[in-house]
């Protein structure tokens, strides 16, 4: 296991200290619903189906009182999951592989996949009408954390275009998740890899221009999924089943409604972003077939994920699909 997995060592140590101290969801809240804490890796329009499920009341309809917490990074989201501070985690599934490889006994199991394409975009300082990836050679790029999906997919695309990520360009991985847009506005880097709404915000301010979609250029990739500790799933199967049904309703909505309709529903989740901008971003994601219609995390997708990890030098030895993925709930909820 290479260095990317080491970001979870602290989480594993903390989890071992707090074992038995985490809260459970066995008891209903005063509302009569089951409390569930969901920790998301970031708060982004990229995850629109989940926010539709929240705003349309689908979780409440399924008897769940949902508390949404933003972890601001997969390492923090996984730490919350392993220590029992969160019941369900939403992040890149590479984190579940890392914890498994680190030897966690009560490891995280993926039960529903949400996105099937990368959600980030390459932003340039100047408009580029006919961008090609070789334009990055010799340039400084603000990237992501080593071992995280944004960075690995970026490097995967570079290698597909015969570009050596280590030697043909300079990738700055020192900036905290969510802070790269501000750093780019401040003059750092020639290009930046950005999620929404930061990519569109940079364009709106005139500080940058979207020149490429990593989602389009990388192809179908199992980018983000929902996971819970193995013990939690075993002890709360009805909760996981209800949670997945609510998610599927959110997915069904985005598959059958326009970007304008979706934007109107999720606007309360993004009060700092005007609805027209939300609609633009939703349309951009919908056009590249971002969201997985049936939530089922297939073995082929898991194999592709491991291929990307191996190619990035972050995985030594495969892990069993059947240990880290449970499709039972997504299959039941599938339309």
C-alpha cells in the first residue's frame, strides 16, 4: 500500500479509541423518525440527486430524520464514519479500499453509487477555443490530494494523452480541498482542476475559463458512492434500505426533469448561488450523463476503480468486490 492510504491511519487509530462510543440510530427521534447522520465529502451541485431527495422530502417519507454534515475531504468523512460520528458516508470509494487495506475490522461497505463520471473541470486563465491536453506540458496546475479521485482521474487523463504527470508538468497538491479556486483567483497556477460551483464562479468573475471536462475525457468512472460500516449495515438493514429508496427517488427525479426544474428544487441548498447559475451547472452535468440511474455499483465499475488506483501507484494488490460492495439495497430500489 502506498502513501495515499496513510491519510487514514489517524482515522483508524481514533476509531479504535472510540469503538463503542459512537451513537446508534436504533431509537427514533421525537418526530418518530429514525435519525441518520450523513457526512458528505463536499457540498456541490454535482450531487444534485441527493439534494433533490432532501428537498422533496423523500428521506422523511421513508421515515428518516436526516442530518447532513459536510466533511470537506474524504479523509475527514471517513474518519467521521469510522468513529461513529456519522452513520453514512458519501465520498469516493477509493477511501473504502484504503481502509480495508489498512486492516480496519469494521470497514466501510459501499451500498449505492451516485455519480458515474468525474465532476470536475479544467479551468484556464485565458479562453482556449480548441483545448488539447498537451497544452498542460510545462505548466503549473492546481490539483488535488494524492490518492483522491479528483487527482487520480486527472492523472488518468494525462496518461491517456501520453503526458507524464510527474515530469511533463507541475501539479500543486498542497492546497486544501475547496481552496484551490481562491488560490487560482489570487494568481497561483496556470490551470486549476475545479468542482462546481467554483468553476462557474471563476468564469463569472472573469478569473478563469472552463476549457475541458474531466468527466467527458475520462469516460465512465465510479466517482462517488454511499457507504456505511459493515456493522451498521448488519444492525440497521431497514434504515439502509429506506435510505437507498429515498436516493433512488431523487435519482428518478433528475432523470425525468429539466435542469431548470432541478435547479429550483435544490436552490435552498445553495443560497449563495443564484438559480440561473445552478441551472447552468445542472445542465452541464446532465449533458455529460453524470448521474447513475440505478445506484447499483457493479463489479466492472469496481474493477475500473482499482485499475485507476493501480495506475496511479496507490494500490498494491486487489481487494474483494464482494467484501466492499453490497448491491442488495440498490437492486431492491432500482426502477
